[in-house]
């Protein structure tokens, strides 16, 4: 079970990020997760919207190029070692985590992460078999 992450590259100026978030807000698109990384000149903005098609449409309509990627939204137990247990499930399948960031959604008191992995379908299967809770795009859309 995967969700859609959109990525954009912006000039590293506050008005650019504000424009992006305002365009999405004006269309009723909620950001469920957000990651900012960059240099002094440019930033890569990665985010998981509740409605990826609507988000992509409004941004590209405004001239902002987007790249869509499959990522996982996975719940962890709220205790020490839960991320280590997730990694222990992925290592035997030779699936590695490329990056991750927090998701605003929780299931009960369980935190959730967005993870970009080398094999999203394989990771979904392995984690589900190990009892991890994976959130769907529909879940993210409904939880707002």
C-alpha cells in the first residue's frame, strides 16, 4: 500500500514556498507531510498531499513542475526500537530506506513516517507480513 509524494524544486526564497502552499490551500489540498532540504539557492520540497492529482494539476497549471513518487506511510509503535524493527524487516529483503520524514497523521498514539524505499511494492509486502500498519492514500484523504 503506497501513497504519492510530490517533489518540486524552488528558489530558496520565502515567497516561493508561500506561493506553493497558498496555491494548494486555495484548492483545498492539505499537506499531510512536508520535507524541505536544500542549499542557499534552491530547495527541494517534498510533500504528501491528501489529493495528489489535484495538487499536481494546480501546481503544473501555475507553471511549477512536479515529480510524483511512490512512498510508504507506515505507523510505528510509540516505543524505543520501533524504527529499528522496521529496518530489521527490510534488510533481509535487501530493501533500503533512501529518506524519510514525519507524517502529520497518527493512528491512535502511534506516530507515522513517510519513507522512500528502493522497492515500494516489496517493502509494502514485507512490512504488512511483519504486522506493520501501512496507511493508504484514501486514509490520508479521509483523515482531514
